[in-house]
């Protein structure tokens, strides 16, 4: 009983960590995309 609880907690923590990393990566890449889209027209106008 104890070990299965520990294993479940570990899996849950690992999954949460993966989701957090994925969300962070998605957020970073999307904000980078927005920055690129904002900066490109500016450099084209010069």
C-alpha cells in the first residue's frame, strides 16, 4: 500500500514537471514568435 502510494506520487510529480516544462517551452516559443513578428516589419521599413 505504502509503495504504491509513493509510486503514484512520483508519477504525478513527474507528469506535472513535464507539463510545466512543456507549457514553459510553448510559452517561450510563442512569445519569441510574437517578438519576431513585431520586429520583422520594423526592420523592413528601414
